[in-house]
């Protein structure tokens, strides 16, 4: 699995960071998503999929895995 984010789309809702905190965080200055692990493996993949699905503006794209 590979993760890509569109920072322009991100509205800093924080759903991703709450759903998959080992994979996503938010910048302190504006709350925009930060990817901590661009290729999560194992148990983090389910949380990553849920985080991408829960993004209110579809700013997270997953490919592979």
C-alpha cells in the first residue's frame, strides 16, 4: 500500500490522524495532514483504509496492497 495526500484539498478535519495515528499526523501551524508512514504494513493497513474512507474531502489516495 502506498499513500498520497493532496494538501490543497485537506481541510484539517483530523479524521485521518484520529483513525490511524501511527500513519497520519497534522502540521502544528495549519493542521494539514502529514504522512508518517507512506507504506504501512500489517495491522496499520486496515486503519489506513478507514482513515482514507473517512476523509471528508477525499484528500487521501491509496494505491496497491
